[in-house]
C-alpha cells in the first residue's frame, strides 16, 4: 500500500542518525560504569577519560565481597527482599483471587483506593509510618527470630506497602483464567478453598511469579525508607552501602562502586526486560478503565 | 442467601491483605493528617509534650516565602521534565515505528534500558558522572577541548544536571506508551488521508499527533504526578543544593537551588531541627492539589468523550 512506499534517502539518514544518537546517550553511562569497574586500582582515579582502562581486570567483582560492609549489606538486602516478597505474594494472591472471582460490596471503593494510593507521595506517608514504627518498637536494633526489629519493619513495609498495586496487577492474571473451570469444579462439589488451591492457583503460577518479582525488585533497591529507619552501618542494605561509598568525603572508591553497581543492577535489569510488558498492562489497566 | 455466602467467602480471602493495607497504608494516611494539626517533632514526641495547634501549620505554610519559591520551582521542574519526556518519547517512538527500520527489536531494547535499570543505580551513576574532577562528563568535555562545567556547585548547572538525569530516566516509559498508541491508530485513517493528498508532514501534524496524544493522556497525567513528587533524583544527586540567594518579594533569602517541595518535606521531617507536623502539612497540601488536578482531568475527559 501507499504507506509502505520506499523512504527517501534523507528520511533514512535522519531516522538512523537520531536513533543512533539516542542509543549512544543511553549507552554512555553504562559503558562508563563498566570500564570503571575494570580498573585495576581502586583509589587512583584517572583525570582523563579512558576508552578502555589499562590493565583491565575482573578482580573488583570478587574483591568486593571481601569488603565486610558490602557483604553484610548484600545479605541484609537478600534477606529483607525475600521475606518481603513472601509476605506480599501471600497476601496479594488471596485478595486478587477474590477480586477476580466474586462480587461483593467494597469492590469499587478498593479500586478508587488503588488510584488514590498511586497519587499519594510516598515521602509524605513515611512520616506517620516512622512515628508508628517508633512507637511500636519496629525501629529498634533488638533481634527477633535472629533478625533485627528494624529489618522486620522494612519487611512489613515493603511486603504490605505496595499491596494495592500487587493485588491489582495479579487480578489481571486471574481474570485471564476461564471461569468455566471454577464452575465445573463447583458442580463436582469442590469448596471455594479447594477450587482456589487446586484449580486456579496452579494455573496462575506465571502471574504469581511475576508479582513476586515486582515485589522483590521494589524491595531490593528501596532506599528512602531504609535510610530513614536505620543509622547503624552494620544493618545497612545495598542502596545505603552504595550511597555511603559515592558520598565518601575521603575519596570515592570508584572501581568498587562501579563493580558493586553492576552486580546489583544487572540481574534486576534482565528480569525487568522480561517483565516490562506485564508492568505496562497493569499500570494502564489502572489508568484507562 | 447464596449471595451472602459469596460475600463471606470473598471477605475471607481479602481479609489478610485488607488488614495489612489498613495498618500500613490507610491508618498512617489518616494519622498523618492528624500530625499536621499538632506541633509534633521527634523530641516532643518522645517526651509526649506535643499538642494540638489547629491550623497553625497551614497558616505558617501560606506565609512562608520559601514555600512559594519552591512551588514555582516544582511546577517549572514538572513542566520541563514532562514536556521533554513526552516530546522525546513521541519522537523516538515515531522514528522507531517506521516499517523499514533494520534491527528494530535490538534498537528498541537499547532505548528502553534507562527504564529497566533500577533507578537508584542509574541515578548514582549519573551522580558519579557529574563529579567535577573525575566524572565522565567533564572528562568528555575536556577531551574535545571545552572547559569543565561546575555541575553540582553552580545553582543553574545543578538544576540542569538533575533535569538531564530525570529526562534520561523518563523518556523510555513515554516512548513505550507512544509506541502502543501508534499501534492503535488504524492504518485506514492514514491511507484515506494519503488518498486525499495529505503530505507526510500534514499527516503527522493533523492526524497522527492528535490521535496519539489522546491515547497518551492517562500516562501523561501519571507522569505529571510522578514528576511532581520525584524525590530520588534530586535527593541523591544534589540533595537540594547548592545554597543560593534568591530575592523573594524584595528580600534576599538563602534557598537551596534544586530543592523542590517533596525534598523540602523530607528535609523538614527528618533533618535537625525536625518538624513532623509542618512537613505533614506541606505534604498533604501537595497531595490534595494533585488529587484535585487529576479529578478535574477525569471530569474533562468524561466531558470530551460525551
């Protein structure tokens, strides 16, 4: 058709020209952080831009785990994110199932709440949450089940804080599973719980995995709440460790910072690239409906 | 009867999640409102000596010239960012949408990277790149024979720096939304316009852009709300600084050059001498204004549709 006619050479030129510029602007910071992470010397920063560092080495990636503060931040982050994910998935799955399958008073108000909660600045919500956690002792460093209470506070806040989004997102996955399956099971005399557990849940596994990954990624690099709740570097999570190293007044440990950033970011980025279409559909379902 | 049973089953399923939302999100939301009507801060909270002060915080807010400067700057920050996000997002989406582009999935993958990389990490990498001595940007400038730029110590450049970072972060999201929008424009409309003799420019200007912008309205509204309350970029890169002197109503005042309302809320609440109550008051005013704006927008959209 007419739309598919051959482009002029000028159109070809400017199209590729701007696309390449866009790609260069996107890739430059990534390229810079990668080459920085390969530098053999930690403290000696070069005042000129090296296209490829002399004596490039991967040793920073291994040595970083020998830094006790990085290592503890890494384990703290893994622990907190995993527990928050477990909590969030458990709560969100059950609720999303009800929102997808049943009609009940209160369904609409929840939808409005979801919209409003997207608009509420999280920094503002942090103030009352801080006061409440301070009052109930969830900011203390005392351990409960081997985990400091302040970490439990973060686990609860990360797991339950984004619930409105998780429920809304997961409802979409349940909606995609045909209701006829439930009805068939009901005719066979199965209870709601059995239907949920034996019929719907196994089919919703991909949706559950995706919701879990979103909660995990949200918790993995959250820094505002972590920074506000914690002052002891031994309890720090990864973002706080990074923040500490990049604002070090005695000289930024460039290579360490770069290697750590890549270790932290690459797995999450790859996951995100797989998940982005689910995020978009969830967001837009909320915005358009 | 059957209906009631269905309700009860549903409530059993949602009860744990609702309890968590009530405790962690809804209760704090209302508790935060009540804080705004007291004089609470860390010290009088611990000694339990805080008291109800009525509308005092809100009155103080209206009479605080700094708030007005920050409101103006927050609006400027939002308009610049959202304009660049949307226009660059649409531009790249249109370039990428051309059917004859080679390696399209590959280019698309690169262009959405800033959206995929955890924001915290990219912000810190930009923060490092703005370093005046060892940062990549000044090294690049010097390599091509230009003078280094005082990125984080000059008030204007600091603002440019945070805008640059936020634009880098935000364009891919709008590009994805615009690509979705372009996909939803029926080809027949464009073909009909071609038959009527429309030039490519006319087609873009009068057919594609208006249709595209209409599908993007919800995303743009979200973008405005997110940008208005964008905390991480400014906090991590400049922490609101550097300090600068601005004339407010004829009086010179020391104000941080890249502070916006939301970073002011955080600073008021969590740095010495802190005031949870005043910070809450500012925060809830922001929230109400944004809520009113988006309700207004919903009404307008409904009106346009009918």
